[in-house]
C-alpha cells in the first residue's frame, strides 16, 4: 500500500497555492525515499468526494494547505483522526443535527475521512500540515515567507511518512 499526500489550494491565489507547491516538492523528494515506502501524490485545486477511493486504499494520508487563521509563517501539523474522534464525541453529546448532504465545494479533509469511513469502513491515519498565510490575492506566486516554508514542510511530510511506515511495519511484524 502507498501513502497518499494531497496538496490542495488555488495556485492562482497567491499563498493559497502552498498545498499544491508542497505536493509537487513531495513528489520530487519521494523519488529518494526507501523502496519499501511508497508515496502517491495528488495536487488539486479543490477537494472532492471522488478522492475517497484514493484515501480508502492508502496506508495513511497527509494533507497540505494554506491557512488564513494561523499566524503568518506558523506551520501546524494536526492529527485528523484525533480531531475527528473529538468531533464525533461532541456530536454524540448534542441533540441537534444539521443533516443533509455535503456539497463538493464544502469538502475538507475531515469530510473526506468521514465519507471514507461511512462508505468503506476504512479510516486510515491522517494529518493536515497547514501554514499561516496572508496573501490570497490574484497571483501565481507565493509570498516569500510562505515559499520559504515549502521545502521545510515537504521534508517534514517525507519524514512523517517514513516514521509512520517504519512504525506500522514494526507493529505488523510483532503481530506475526
């Protein structure tokens, strides 16, 4: 099985192209990863329900995106499984539900993970690497601060995949 790295955002909206830039760099760096670690990379402008099939067959998933809410230049790695679990626990405690189908323009990593679990009973480990950005105007270029973080975050993602792959390999060998 391969790890899936999904970089998303609009590469025509300045810093919003961060996720796509990271995905492209991860694809380059992945060529030098050990042969036992397989990484599939997707660079997309939007997240869509169709990507659930890719998530379902992944050993783990890492998303990369720009954030308008994080302070500029801050990189944050969020464990999406833990976040999803916390949201599920909170849902169980509330009596109202919004219900209804999710529109594709409302997809986010948690929505895709929820769909994957609902449709396929599959819940691979997942993380989101986000960077605080501020330039979302019409531009094909990242701001200098955000551009400088692309190689750093891409390297962190490769390291994460290698560590998690080694961890899952050692735990599966202990089970046999």
